[in-house]
C-alpha cells in the first residue's frame, strides 16, 4: 500500500481496505452458517438410518459405564475397590 500525503487518497485507501475486511468477515459468517446446516443435515440422515448419534464431543469421547466396568475388571479393579 503506497502512502500518500493527500488526505482524500488516504481516506479512499482506508475505506477500500475496510470494505475488503468487512466482506471477508461476512463471508466467514456465511460459511459458518452453511457448515452448521450441513452438519445438521448429516446428523438427521444418520438418525434416519437408525444409527445412534452422539450430539456432543463428550458423548462421543466418553466410554459407557459398561465399557468402564469391563476396563476396570481387566485391570483387576472393580467400582467397589476404588
């Protein structure tokens, strides 16, 4: 960006840069909306197929209580020993 001493040129350059950043920001917001809609559509399709769907990371990452019990038994521990 070439700096100029003319205030009008400085203003126009600033306005152009500002408009560019504003358009990028709104484009990003639109991309987020589209991504959320796509995720919702895919989750709905999975639910229609009868597959259980974890709706949060915690649900998908945490083992079930039965899996926890099996892991404890393999280690020689039980829930009562803890």
